[in-house]
C-alpha cells in the first residue's frame, strides 16, 4: 500500500533484475516460436488470422455504409437549404417589384392631393381592407 523510498543502490539492483527478466522472457519467446513452427500450429495461426480478417472486413463494410449515408444526408441538408434560397432569388424579385408598385401607387395618390386624402383614394383603401359594408360606412362617417 505505501511505498517507501528506496536507496539508489536498491534502484540499480531493481533495474538489473528487470533487464535480466526481460532477456529471459525474450529467450523463452524465441524458443516458443521455434517450437510452434509445426504445420498444425501454423495452420491454427492462419485460421485465426483469417477469422480476424473477416471480422475486420465486416466492420469496415458497416463503417463504409454508415459513411455513405452520412455523406448522403449532408448533401440532402445542403439541398434543403440551397434550393429554397435559389428559388427565392429567381421568383421573389417580381413579387417585390409588384408590391413596391402598389405601395408607390397608394403613396402617390395620397401625397398628390393638396388637402391630404381624396375621397376617391379613401374608398380604394377601404376596399382593400377586409371589412363588411356596415364597418365601411362607420369608417366613412368617422373620417368625414
């Protein structure tokens, strides 16, 4: 649980022990590889390698499929944003121009009369409003 400080001499001895253990493990690994060079062991290793390759191949197929759908969704999102903007650029200016002309027509009629609003333009404005005939008469009486 608690580690006590080791002296420098003990540290050197621990390093030497670790190095000798690593060397002995390397030697035993070399001996095992020489012993495992039999045809049955090689066949087992090849079969394991093939199984792992198949597993990795399946994972890569799934990842590629997901990547395709992510890319497709990205392009679809881009189209959902860009297409309405392009249509607005093409079709919106005539509507804006028409609304501006109507606005200028109304403003021009109001400002052209010297005394302010003419009765003719007032009737046109009342026709534009969604009012029934009774409400229009009430507005006429209030404005006169």
